[in-house]
């Protein structure tokens, strides 16, 4: 009973673990507090001295670089000028003295006037040499911290020194002022630490139930007995990554020796992956690790002591070889299915061949392979049908877990000249080839011995090479490499690689076919656009056409010379992309050119164009068997033209008038000669081909000063996925608001300000700078309805041509004018006017109020007349009729070069030709 009572009481306070911990903790706290107070005192003194150095140096630098210091030093009495400034600076900065000296240390100023004129002691030569520094100075007049800074003149020559300082006595006063606070803080900290140690010891006493070291040792023995009896391996690793404890099961599973305790985890002979896990200190939950022929389920957790202090790591091991054989296969299969699903989503997001190859490489790294290379045949990269031998391909993609790799970079040509290489065997058999150990691949090593040696040294050890084939055609091949992953590829990996590349090959072939169609559309588009703008004097023109990144559209532009020195400016857009849009654009452009020969007003031309599109659509779709007759590829370019827009403008350089009309197309921008940018209000008619008959188009007439710039464009210039129409207009206005720019410079400005890296729509841009014909190159006469006036008009016209220096065409012009004026007098109505234009050639125009159009015909031998218009057609380069609001104009153009003169021989009687009838 007595023994039980004594055991229940347990040892006294000092005999228990808690008491011993308290005493030891109190002693350590006292020592640490004393050391901390001493360290704080030293730190305070150090900080005060460092602050004094910084203050001295800053004040000296400020005064040395202050304005007027150079002039003061070079003045007759530097002391009189500098002493007040130095004293004011010293008082403002709180320093003990500021001294301005000569380069050899002779004082100009000082806080103590008796020192002025004396030479300063210390290391003056460093400052005189141009170096700024601070030092702890010992000597007269007082010890302290001082700074010396050289003063340089405008040529960089040292002409003086500035010294500042704080005496040590003042620095010590600062530290002594802080000493009571530091000591008080140390005492409070000591009391708090001892109190905390007391509380900790009380808690430890409760947790240990007041047991002493012997009792705790016995309890530890019991715990170890239990630890070694369990059938789960346990490793306890210290914070220094050394093994502290391993139970019997852990020794058996890992094959540890009895001397394993105390060794570093990397010295225990564990599998590299297991040793790396223990060395990293990271947590793990049911990770499967290999140990010999066993699969171990590993769990790693950090351990923490009192206060959350990290004390090491605990690893538990469980033999899961049989379970892993089943669950591992299921997990791998699940990962592979998820990867295939991911490949279906991520591969083929674009219709770019090279990007699709890159997506294949990115999907497989690092979940399946450490490195992936994709090689494609050259025709495939260009969008053409693959042909020729498969022994030469170009690398299109390379992805890996590391940036540096011994594999050839993207863009290199890869050749398979040795038939026994895995790549050549795969292409020959059209099946994937597995090389579990690359050191045994003799053919691969023979093809490039140096490159193979570098790859093996780098760590590449396993390979699967798979042909990329779709629709029975080989497009290229994909190679999967492993380096960082220790396990080599297996047979299950082979089938997965074939499935993955089969899906990717379909996407690559789709991209190839799209690239081919895109190239065809681009070629067709460019062939249908004007290759060179026609020569004319009405406007100076610059143009740009940029196809869309994703597919060619139906944007177009044109410049069409018209009779009377006028010019037509056209820009249009066909909704959609591809070959159909390009072909439709060509049909519309041809139609506009043909309609322009009729010299129609812009609104009438758009009306005729709309009717033509409706007829074309009706004819193209009237027969359901048409597509079968054309075939699948040709039917691809057929379809309705609904959705086309067009802007048609006619500019006349004789008076600066510009008439324009729009069929659903954005209006132009007008840049005045002074740089002002306007967007004329143009009625937006319906797009072409909507099938809404009877809705007329409206035209607008503007008068443009010379050197105005008319900017026509398609909506692809302004709109895009990340920018709306209004934002595009604002950017366009900013780009155009620069006066004095040529059309070519304007095109550059506009594209630089609005062009996106990858435009989603075509862009057509046409910039025309207007010109006005000089008044002295225009002549006109009013003609009375009297046949006798023909001779007068002929004479006056001859005189005007002679004034222009066009004597070689006088006879031809007189003959043509005689016929045209005579016809107007006989069959037309008043007023009758004649106009001559001296442009690139000579243009003769006769207008009257009649809308009757003459027709060219062949007169019989018995006819007395009817040959006049035939004669005009033979003499003129071109002739024709255009209708105006009040009648018509018959015009004829003649060349004014060497070949445009009249024939040699006797001059016929022109009056006789006036009797010829039309």
C-alpha cells in the first residue's frame, strides 16, 4: 500500500520531466534575453552610426551640387559668400558642422569660425581625387562620422571639397536615449518567456501525468513493441532527412539493413523515385512505388512538435502488389480515355496544318511521352496532295518537358535513308513501331551516329513511331520519346499511340484540304482583281488588297476610265469566304466593267447590276440536275450571290463633281486638302441580289477640291472580332487626319493603324487623290441650229488645236466635228454645245437635248448618205454616246501622238462631208 501511494504521487516537481524542462527553459530564456538586449544595444549604435553616415553624405552631395557653388568658390572671398549658406544648411540638416574646403583641405567655412583658414586633417586626397565617401573620423577638433564630397566645375575638374559631420558624442546620446526602452523591453520579454515556460511546463506535466524520465522510457518501449508488431511499414525521417526509425515491416518491404538508422534517405539503397519522394519532403497519398517486385502504396505526412514546429516526416508502406495489378490497369485505361477525349477537343481547333501538328505534340506531353516530334511531307504543308517518296519529311512540331533537346528543331528536313530505322519500318508497314530500348535500335543509330549518341546521353531511352495516315494516304509521322519517365513504352502504349495519331491525322488532312482550297481561292481572287490600275489623269490612285487569315472572301476594287476624262471608282464585297465568294466577285467585277461602258449614272448602274444578279441566280438554280453535271468540286463554286455590296463613284476632273451611289456598302471617307476628314452622308441602298425588285438606288453629288483624297474601303478594314464599326471609324479618322500625304502614304497609314495581326475578313482599300483639268485645256462653244454654223465651229476648233500644238490632228478633228455637229443640228434639239478636252488624247464632245441615239450602219452603194457615223468610227480611237438629264452627248477620242495625224495628199473639201446623213 505504501509503494502504491508513493507511485501514485509520482516524483516531485524537479524530478518530473515537466520540472526539468521548466528549469532548463528558464535558464535558456535568461541567457537569450541578455544576449538579445546586448544585440539590440549594438544594433542601435550601428543604426545610429549608419544613419549619421547617410545624413552626412546626403547633405554634402546636396551642397556640392547646389547652384552657384562653383561661382562662389571662384569668387574673391569664398568665405563671405559660403559661410552663411553653410551655416543655414547645417542648421536645417541637424549636422554638427558643414565645411567647404579647397582641394587640399583649406577651410572656407566651418561651424567654428576659429577653424576657418586652417587645413583639415584626415584622408583628404581621396576626395580631391574625385571620390565621395564617408568615414569614422578620429582626431581634432572632435571624433565623429564625416563625409567628404568633391565639387566639380563644368569641365569635371575638382575645384573644392564639401565636408559634413556629426560628433560621436551626439551619436552616443541617441543610443543612450534608447537604452532604457531596450532594457525595459528585454525585462518584459524575459518575464513573458519565463511565464510562458511555466505554462508550458504545467501543460507538459498534465500531459505526462507528472511522470519522470524512467516512466516515460518504459512507455516508449511499449510503443516500440507495438510499432514493430504491426503489418504496415513505418519510417520516421528527421528534419535533416535522415532515418530515425524503421519498423520490421518497413525493413522487410524496403530491404533495409540493421545499420540503416541515422543514414540519409539517399543512402538507404531505395528505389530512386522513393528516395526522391523522401528527400523532397512533400506529402503523398497512396502513391504506388516499386520496390523489387513489389508495388507499395506509400503515404507521407510531415510531423510537427509543440508550437507547430516541423520535426520530420512519417512514411507508411503497404504492400498492394495484387490490388495494383487490377486497379493500375483501370487507372491507366481511364487516363488514356480522358487523353483521347482531350485530344478530340484540343486537336484541330484551327485549319492550319502546322498548328494542328503542334496541338498533337502538346496533347501527348507530358501525360504520355516526354518528347513528341511530328514530321509532315512537304506537299502536305503546302496544302497539296501527298506524293513521292516518304523518306524525306519536314519537322512541323516539337514539344517536350524540357526546352533544350538533342532532337532536330522545327523546320529541319528529316530523312530516313537507312531502311531498318524504326521510322522507315513504320512507313513501310503503315503500322506503329515500338522500340522499348533505343540502345538496341541499330538502324536508328546507323542513320545519324552523332545525333543518336547525343540523344542517348541526353536520356532518351524509349520510342514509339507512328505513321500519320488519313483516308488511305500517308501525311507524315509522329514520334513519341521517353527520357525523364523511367518506364519504357509497352504494347498497350503502342495501341494508344496508333489511336491518338489516327485522330490527329484526320484533323491534319482536314487542315491540308482547307489550305488547298484557301490557296486556290487566293490565286483565283488575285487573278480576278486588277493587276495594274489603268492610266488616267483624273485621280492619283493607290490600292491594297489583303486576304483574310481564315479564308479568302469576295472583296474587290476597280478603277475604270470613262469618256470625257472621267473615272469610275468601285469597291465591293461578297458575303462569305472561299472559292465561291472569289468566283462571284469576278462575275460582279466583270459585270460592273461592262455596265460602265454604257456610261450609266451610278444609281442606274447599281439597279442594272441588281437585276443581272437576280437573272444569274435564277438561271443557275433553275435546273436541279446542274450540280450533278458540274460535279462535286465545281458545284462548290456555285451558289446564290445574295449579300453582295457595292459602292460606285464617278469623278469628273473638268469641274470636280463626284457622283456616287451605294448598294449596302459603307460610304467613303473624304479627306480635304487641309487634312479634315469627313464621312459624307450617303443613302445606304439594299445589298445586291436580295430579290427586292423595283426599289431604286439613290445617288449623291459632291464637289471635290483639287488634292482631296477619296478613301473607299470594305468593312473588313473597320470591323473584327474585337472591334466594332464605330471604333474602326475612329481609328480610320485618326489615320487619315494627316495633310499632305500621297495616296501610297495614306494606304500605309491606314493599314498601320487598323490592320490586325490576323484579320478575319478580307480588306480592300482604294485611295484616290483628285486632280482638276486646267481651264486652258478645255474649249467649248454654243452652236445655233443653223448648218452655216458648222464652218465657224470648225475654224474656231482648228485655231484652238493649233494653240494647243495639236496640228497633226486638226484635219481629223475638223472632219469628226463636222459630222457630229451636222448630225446634232439635223436630228437633235437645242441647246447644242461643242466641247474639246486636251487630256491624254483629244476628246471631242457634241451635246444636244435629244435622247435619240445614232447607230452605226453600212450604207448601200446607191444611198446618198448614211456614211457619216461610219466615217467617225474609222477616224476616232473610240466613240460613243452617253445620256444626261437633258439629252445626250456624242463623243469621240483621238490619239495626239505621232500616229494620230491626218493622211498625206490633197485635203478634201470638208463642206462636202456635211451632206452625209447618219
